């Protein structure tokens, strides 16, 4: 965070204006834009993945279009629901109104263009915070990112949520940079709109709003500009939270509950949430394979107890207790309140014996797994990439993806440590708060950190920023 007096006059810029940057490097941006489209078209053609939550969103959108009811279909009947926020179903409705209902290919193609927009937004954020060279490299990193391209071919919220996060951060950077030079309010209006889009897409979208609030508060305390910072914060908060008002009123009217977001366990008011089982899962799950092998099977599918790793038991008695509970569960694949209470009792015993493990060690390991695991969950390859004998091809792909991801993370850490990224504090607060929230989840899915990658691209690109150019662009902290 820098002193307000260190900010340049309005006529100066930390790098050439974006139009000049694009004009001078037209071939570069055209080339990598083509790469971005070709890569994503390849994933849409070869690795499209429509399953699970995609069909839940699709079911809600179809009922909304055909019957005007925000509902899911159960046993042929429409049941009003609040298990998903309305942002992505609304996106599906918009696309299907033109392309036809359940035209998932059209959804993927639109997401491809949205992600192309993400590349340009990331480049502009890097230009504002690090310089021209960093902008070009950040654009190339985003355009060539397999992890983002993978989710273009999957009808889920990740593509739109990542774009919203990138746009909100970019607008906040521009708003902060122009606090004393004029034109700052319009960028905070855009930041609020982008934040609102993120909030209405996913229940964890509010974390970015919290990160903005924390950073603006620190800025106001350490730098000053109290009135303008307060105004900026109020604008972002008001716009960012505005979509939740009609959603909360709808839930109160249709389902008679106060629910401003989607429920923690994605259950309707009349549905039982097996919180005891989830608590037990948090006492041992640290990696994604346990989510596939056990967590996603409950309820509705039989669980093979051989898939439960030894770390789920602290003693032979606990092993026998756990196996007995799953024998009861496997009889009809239902988790009754009585059985769930037994899982809760088992979880509480494990927590009493090892509180540090439950509250510190396991959450940290889950976050590390989400950040460092090869992102193969939506690809048609073996998720057990480390088992070379069973599938050498999948193992090779998994290692390559893991190495690429690790290299990107290392570069981002180096870029952050070098300290030549302006407003780095904003991006770091976002990364820390997002990771802290993800540590509380019992299902460490790698896709949950994708919204952080715009900031990762900026930090990684800053490593290659020319030192001489950086030194002429103003003070950074």
C-alpha cells in the first residue's frame, strides 16, 4: 500500500494507455487471442464435460423458461428451490433463449468469449499494476491456461466467476489509482457491478467483497483519503449486495425462510442435511480423491470402505465403528438422522483427541491440495495420476499439469516477493481470505481456486517486468 502523495498526476500513467499497448503489439495480442480461442475450441470439441451440477443448473433454467418457476424437478414434479443462486441459471436462460433449451454447446461457446474477455481484463490489471511487459505476459499466461480452458467446456460457474473476480479487481485497481485525480467513481461503480455478478453466481462470491472491504479499511487507516475511500466502499457494498435483496424476498415468499445466499450444504428447507457426516469427513479428508471415492457417494451410492484411508481412524475401535456405520448406510444408501448422529459422535471423539489436527493441520492440507493438485477432475483421465503402473498415459499428463501449475504458483510467489506490483496488498488480501474460506470446506475441489488465478497471472507476469521500466512508473508497495 502506498502513500497518497506517491500517486502520479492524472496526466501520467504507469504504462502506455491500453489502446496504445494494443496498437503497438497488435500481432502479439492477435496471436495469443487466436491461441486462446483454438485451445478452448479444442477442449469443447474433445473434452466437453456435462454432468452433476451442470444438470442441476440446467434443470432450474429449463423450469424457469418453460414454467416461470425457479424449481428443480423431483419425480416429475416441479419443486421450488434455493439450492443454487440465480446467476448461472439466468445465464443459461439468456443463452438458451437464442440457441434453444439445453443447447450446452452454445453455453460453452459463449463461455469461450467470456474467457477471452478475462484475458484482456487480466492484461489491463497487469498493465496498471506492473507495466507493459507484464501486461503482455499476463495475457499470454491467461490465454494459454489449460486449467481455465478446461472449465469453458464445462457448464459450471467457474468461467463467469473468474471473469467477475478479474473485472472487480481491475476496476478496484483503477479506482484506487485515480482517487485524487478524478474519474474514480465510475471504476468503483464497475467494481460493484462485477462484485454483484460474483455474489449472484456463487455463495462464496462475497469473499471478494470482504477482501475489498478489508483493503479499503486498511487504506483509509494507513494512507488517508477517508471520504473517498468510504464512498467507494459504500458504492461497492451497495451494488454488490443489491441482487441478494430480491433473492432473499423470493425465498421468504416462496419457501418461508430467510436465506440471502444458497444454503451451506445445498439443501432445501424441507430436506435433511447430514451435518454429522460432513463433520466426520472434515476429520480426515485432505485431498480430492477422497471426495470422489467417499464424499460424493453419500447419499445415494454405496461406499467401498476400502477407499477410506488409514488416517480416518485413530484406533482399531474407531475403524470397526466406522465400518459398522457404513454397513448400515450401504443397506439403502440413505443417511438417516440416527445414522448421521452416530457420524457426529465419531467426529466429536476424533476432534477431542486431536483438536490441533482438526482445526489447523487438516484445513491447511486441504488448501494446499486445492492449490497444488494437477487439475484433472474434469478431464477423461485417471484422477489417481500417481499410480503409474495402472495408467502411464494419465500419470504423464497429471505430472505435466502438476508441474505447469507448480511453476505458475512459484512464479507468482516470486512476483509478490519482489514487491514491484502496485496494489499487491489488494490481491494478497483476496488470495488469503479466499484460501482461509476454502480451508473450512470438507471437499477440497481444485476448481475452487480458479477465481484466484487472475491475481496469480499478474504476480507471475511481474517477474519478467523490465526493472528500468518499473522504476520509471512510480512507487509501488
